[in-house]
C-alpha cells in the first residue's frame, strides 16, 4: 500500500488540468517513444475536444520510480460539479491547479471546498507561469486566503507549492530554479499525498464512484476498494441505495495503465478498479461479500437549481432526420443518463411525451441534448426555469449564486447595469491593470442569458463563472428578453426576395432556400413585440420594367445559434427543436390564431 497514490486533479475550467495530466503520463514513460499521442488525450469525448472543457471524470494511472499513481481528471465547469463531488471518495489527495494570471476562480473555490470537507491533502500547482502578465506570488497569497476562508485545518494549510508550465512540460519548487521536466511534481505527489487509507475490516468492500460500459461485459463499476480483496469468479453482493440486494459473480476486473483498461485476476484494498458482473449497479452503491454488511456512506450531492422540459418533437418536420423519435426512446435515454450522472434528475410529467429534467445549469442539459442529437434523437427543449422552494412560513425561496465576472475597465458601467437589472448585488470589485474583477450575488434566474449579454457588451472579452450560494427570499420579477421575434406565418421554402424585405425589420436567423413551417422563428424583431412575417414570398413576374431590375439582393449573414445560446434565448412560449442536423426555434403553439386565443384565455 505504501507504493500507491490515489489523486484527483481539480481546478477551475481552462486552468490547464488536462494538459498537466498529459505531461505526467508522457514523462512517466507510460507511452512508447514512437507512439503517436494526441493533445489533451484525457478529453476523449468529441464534445470535450470541441468545447475545450472536461465533461466527464476520467481515470488513468502511471508508474514512477516504483510508485503506482492513480489519477482522476475532473471537470472544471460548475454545471458538472456532481462529477467532482463523487470522485472525492475515491482518492487520498488532490492536485489543485490554479492559473498564474487568473488566480483562484469560482470553481476553484467549489472543488477545494469539496476536497477539504473530505479531509484530503492538497498539492498546489500554480500553472502557466510562462504566461504574459503572470503573477504567481500574488496568486499564492490568494490561494492561501482561500484555504483560510474555507476553514482548512493546520495540516491542510501546510500545502506544498509547485510552479509549472504544463504546456512546456516543466515544474519547479522555486521560481528562480531552472528545470526541464516534471520531476518536482512527481516528487511532491509521492512525498505529500498519503497512501490509501485501508479499513481494518477483513472482508471486501467497495463504493461505486463512477460507471463505464462495455458491449461485451455490460456495466462496469469503478471505485476504490476500501477493505479486503476481490478476484474474478468471486460471488459478491451489490447493496442498492433503496435497500435491495443483488448477488452476482465477478466476470472481469480492470485496472489502468496510462489511459488503457488492463484486465487483472484479483485486486486488494487501496486499488482503484473496474468490476464487471452486475446488470444493475449505480453510482453511490456498495459492493461487498454479504447481504448483511452496512453500506458505505456516499457523498452528498449539491441540489439541482434549474428545471427544463424535454419533449417529443411534434413539428411538421418531425422524423425527417432522427432515428429515435418516440417518447419511449427518449425516456430510456434520459433514464440511462441519470444512472451515470447523479446530479441529473428525470421525472415524468402529466403531459404525454414530456419529461422534466432537474440539473445544475442549462449547460449541463445542453451538453446532454447535444449528445442525444449526435446519437440520432429528435427532441424539443423548453426555456430553463429555476427550482423554487417554500420556507416554513410559506414565503417563496429562490436559489442565489455567487457570480464572478472579469472584464475590461471600459465596460464596467454596462456590466454593473446588467447585474442590477437582473436583481444582482455587487459584493466586491478589484482593479488590476486594464481589467476589473466583479463579484456579485445574483438570483439563478438572472444568470439565464447573462453570458450572451456579457459577450456582446464586452465584444467577447468578458469572462464569467458562478457558484451556487443558498436559497433566499424571492428577489422580485426580472425583465425578460427585450425584443420580440419574427414568426413565419407560412410554410414553404425561404426566398432571398422575401428575406431582403424582412431583414429591414430586425436580425435574421435563417438564409435563403431553407425549409420553413408556420410558427417557426426566423429572426429577431427590432421592437419588443412579435412580428408575423412571410419568408417564403416569391417575387411576382410582370411585363413592366422596374428601376431595381437586375440589381443583386444583399442579404446579411444570418445569426446561427449554438444549442446553449438558443436555450438561453427562447421565451416561455417557445421551444428549441433539436434534430441530428438542424436547430430550429419555434413557438409552442404553431398556429397564429390559436396562439392569440391562448394569450386571451391566459389573460
């Protein structure tokens, strides 16, 4: 056991976790000298590579000077915090990675709090010291202040510090030192992360912290063995969270070498393994030798704060592109997602073909919908709503978030106005060089669409992150989208002639020669009200010459929204239609007359 180290690598999004893991795997000799290795190889999902973020926690392992180091790469985005929370039960220490320029951010605070609560020892890595305007000494002071603020113990406050450039592949203990590799970081892991804590119980126990799937073996439970040993062929029990017991035979055991799963015959306490044999096993459940054993404690997951509806696609174009379009298909896929993602909750609703999803944030749901699109599903998605609670006295409570914004000085006034309009209260401001950092307390409702406005106001230079704070009394109504939309009143194919006339009234979301249906949103109106338009109108031929004859039509490029942007943009009476090849915005009620009637009835 003295030669095993189990660590998680934690950080705010884009502070260099995944690149650092790449370097550790490369420099430990895990790969052959002639082996072709991709950049950010731990980000194995297509979406992770496209967005440059980690979405799912990943396991890897390497050998260094006789030590076996198991390492878990965790997400840095707040919406995927559930992945971080459950990994903490699998490890004995963490590498806390902090950008030498940005310093501790919102998610740094979240992941560090979870690590300290689990009594884990941290090795602090101040990364990107080669970055222009890096301020490693100042960042170290900020990290120490954060440890104190999170009530770290004296032992946790005595953390080792490593300065690194993961991109260039070197680490040093002191900034004035010269070094060409990661040796100081390897040494810090071995010296300061304790070996696995082993239970004194002689029997086999393991807490399932993650899940994998194999077409040949079925579900694979990932976790750390707390006590005892297990071998292929053993008969063991899964103690489900609802109290049921299921006995099965271990059909395969895996450990990691680099990123590869390697089959083994047996494993002992302290090992992080994959175990196959159970048809029904979920995250947070205990595997043991007998039914009467006490289940191991599972980490509490922070509550979801956002609710959305996912529905069967009922548009006129339904079924054109997707393979999985029925309510049964969609429900099975959503239930399957909750088995591996404990921070998502799926509920049936009174409406046939509609499912309620509770999550940490709209990005978490948008990632799920994007995965489903790529798998061949067709769905419709509603606007996000926050999950309200009731206090004991009956008053309404809503979730509040700590909002952290970093922006250019010149945009400060606009952003403060934006925060105020969304019922936010500024807690602090710090000026550094030509930029300013703002911390505010804002209702979760106020964050829906906030990032889009921030990007627009700062011309892409503004950065934001947020963290759940608490439930507090309702802050009052927040104004919705300031502009109306242009809604097609005809079905057909859009024409350049019609769009040329429509674009004078606002911003187009479509181009010419696109299939359109009645009730589909084709653009944004410059005024607050919705505007019915006909994008399919063709130019009538006459035998009269007009002054404009022969002049080319100049259409502005349409605004093409990402799925996250579209979900933030829509109003309460609208849906995003997501199919494998298309994203469309539409009204819930497609017929204009029925829409007006519904507004009158609601009033």
